[in-house]
């Protein structure tokens, strides 16, 4: 870390705002590239792989919800950390009714709005395109703001809360992780699902120990752990993650046992936790058609990640008791 960078980090950590602005401005300044540009990227296979994982995860849990619901009953979803709307089409294919998109990066959210408008235009032109869900946007730090007070009808409970590659930012501090999980718990209806994808904290630390270095990677990705790997804190275990022109910002380890405990406090019970590799192996037969549509998968991601799924228990309202 350069002295200038370190000075900025010190200022941030004492400002009370944490790294929210750093994360938001990082995502805000990422250029929106068209499909053609994106397909030339060095990480195109990794991107395709992530999209495939997310599609399978969404389909798996929406199918479960559909089985529990009456035919044609509305399906409502909250996407926390939706970014530029990379999953908008997945939600269309999944035939949902309403989507609430939220993100801390206002520019990304604007790009998400544009993508939705384009999709809507295309849908209107295509007579066989089916109905497109309605949408609303919340520009907010979801680890500090109560989302239910922000959306159009707070009395409505949602079927799925999805948080793809974003939940780990909340593990900067206990109050932020709690706020995030409270948002999930109180937005979901009983029987609803929380689905997400996060980096695998154990693997990130194990690799640093194996290599006897706080930093590792190659010219496509780099990880720099900014804490004592022999004594990582439960919250605020910061590392910098760089991925070929897409990500270069501070992230935080998610200590999974702590995540499970906190999620329980907000009415969520763990249903499944799986590494991408295992998820891929169980789902590849079902998803092979989708995978071939997304072009071939040649490389396995060079860094570890896992999926996590929570489900709202009937007594999630009791989570209110813990709130100050
Ligand atoms: N979910 C999208 C996807 O899968 O393509 C975007 C993932 S991107 C790696 C992480 C996103 O999380 C960014 O858009 C970032 O702005 C958002 N994010 C980070 N911290 C957040 C917070 N506290 N509240 C809301 N969004 C946040």
C-alpha cells in the first residue's frame, strides 16, 4: 500500500463512515461496456461461469417458491447490491412479477435503470416476449438503511432476497452486518429464501498461510489481506481485491459461523452452503444447456467462493425484539 493510500485508509477508518464511500465510488466509476466489449475481456469465462451459477441459484429457489404458491400468484424479489443490473434478464426468464433493485452506487443504479428501459422496449416489440416485471429502485447503503421503509409498499412481503457478490461488504462491522440481515429478515415472507454468493473466507486466509504472504494472485487477480492472518477479526477483516478492470476495492471476510448466528437472530435458518465447485458439479447436468448458450467454460475461477442460502422461518418477526 502506498503512503498516500494508507493515509486515505486511516482517514476513512476514523471518519465513522467506514469504507462505504470508497466502495460506492469504485463501482460508480467503472465504465459501462457493451456486450461486445465484455466478450473480449480476459475474464469472459469467469464472468460466464458466475452468471451461470447465479442463474442456477435463482432458478432453483424460485422453483421451490413456485411449488408453494398458487398458479399465477405474484412473485416479488429484492436484489441487494444489484449493480448495473446484470441479473435483470435472469429475473425476466424466471417470470417474476416485481423487482426491487437496491445499490449503494447511484451511477450503477442509473445504468441498471437504462438496461431495464432497453429490455422493456425490446419486450414491447417482441410479441412472444411475455410480460416484463415491474421495477423500483432504492439508492442506499443497505448496511445502514432500513429498506422496508424505502420501498413503495412496505406491507408487501417478498419471496426472494438475492444478494450476489455483495453481502461481504457488510462484514465491515457488526452493526452493518446486522442491518443487512435485518433488511433481509424483515422483507422476506415466511417460507421465502435469501440467496447469495460470497468469497470463501477460509480459503482466502488458508491460501495466505500456505504461501506465507498476505498478498497473492497473478496479473488477472490480486488479493491483499490487511489483517493478521493468524488472528482475523470477526468483522472488519479487510482485504483488497483486484480483478482485471472490474473490481479494485476493499472487501471484508465473512466469518460463516458468525453469519449463521446473526442470520438466525433475524429469523433466517441456513438451508445450504456450498462451494461453487460443488454447486457446479451438482447442477451441471441441469444447467448444461444454459451453459452451452453462455459459451464454453474453459477455466475454473482462480479464487475461492461459495454460495449461501437462507430461508425465513415463520417466527422472523421475533427478530424485531433484538432491535434497539
Ligand atoms: N450483484 C451484482 C452482480 O452480481 O453482478 C453486482 C455485484 S458487484 C461485485 C457488488 C455490488 O454491491 C456493487 O454494485 C456495489 O455498489 C454493491 N454494494 C456494496 N456495498 C453495498 C452496500 N452497503 N449497500 C448496497 N450495495 C452495496
